[in-house]
C-alpha cells in the first residue's frame, strides 16, 4: 500500500490473523457445544424414562413384563454408549477451551487495533509501534502454542474465513481508511505523528 509503512502493514496483518483465529475457534467451540447437547440430552431423557418405568412396575407387585426388561436393557446400553462417547471426547471441555483461545485471539486483535488507532492519530511514533509488534508477536505465538491441541476442521476454517471476508466488505479498517485518504490526497502520506489528529477511523469489531 502506497504511503503506508511496512511496520503498519505487518501489524494490520497480525490483527487480521488474530480475528481469523478468533472466528475459527468460536466455530469449533460451537461444534463442541452442539455435540455436548446432542449426546447429553438423550442420556438424561433415557434415565428419566427408565426411572419412570421402574417406579410404575414396582407398584404392580414388582413384576416386570418381558418387553420392559428388554427395552430397559436396550436403553441402558444406549445411555451407557452415549455417556462413554461424551466422557471420551469431553465435548464440554473442548467447547470451553476453544472459547478461551478464541477470546485470547480477540484480545490480541483489539490490542492491534488500539495501537493502529494511536499511530494514525499521531500519538504513537513508528519506532514505538515496532517495539509493540515484537511484544504482540510473542503473545500471538503463545496462543498458537496453546491452540495446537485443539482441532479446527477445514469446514470450520472456511466458515471462519467467510465471516472474516464478510466483515472486511462491510467494515473499513483503519489501514484501509488511511490508504484511501493517501490515494485521494497524497499530502496526507507523511508520517501520522507529524500530522494533526485525524477523525473517523472506526475500530473493527
């Protein structure tokens, strides 16, 4: 982008990647939550049904008809299987971990936006911005390391990318606004810290 320091472009790219990381882990978290509910609710309903049948027949001299025995045994096996799947995959824990990592990515994206706003408002020198990028890169690498054990499917990644692209088309980033202003008025291409404070650069959500 003409007139934009490479340091600023790097920070904006980091912001983009952090937002993408947020979206893909939120998508994966929703998958874990859906599986938790899908396998959990039938177990609860089966246990309620078995308990109701048990109390119903206890009132009839404790005599269980053959169909009740086989139905009860089948439902018990189904409930045990669903419970075993839940225990093995631990969908609720996956959901919580994906949400936690997604929020960490969101925090990094917000910090990038804050620094970009300070730079474009002329309140943060380019050298200091560069130093902050090094700090944010370290934080970003730590979050990436924590997310290595969390699975994000290709479908979830594509969904996250679609959300990110849609937001890009609907909302104009600080860097895009600045680049547009430079293109329309080259005199604004001087370093922001030497320019008057600019207005109208919205932060992305």
